[in-house]
C-alpha cells in the first residue's frame, strides 16, 4: 500500500512532542546532577569525618595541644 503523500501530523503536535522530549531530557539531567552532587558530597563528608574507619581508636588518648596553642599565643 502506497503512502497517500498527505502529512498527517500537524506542526503543533510536532512542537508539543519536541517540547515534551526537551522537558524530559532536562528533568533527567537535573536528576543526574543531583545524584552526582549527592555522591560527591558523601565522599567529601567521609574524607572530612574519617568515614573510612581510619579514625583514632577509643583506647588511645588524644595528644595534648595546650602547649602548642600557648606557644602560638606567645608569638
């Protein structure tokens, strides 16, 4: 069966479909950006808080910093 040669889809419909595709792509890009930022923020937080289990154990006393702070105050 041959095509009739008549255009069956209006420009308005084509424009609506194009805008819908663009909105969906924008929405997916925003979603991916949020996911990437969340993942990046989680990695920074782990580094800053020692989330990789390399923090000081409970039984080891923390070094005293009073003499360092006092000597810096004298300078």
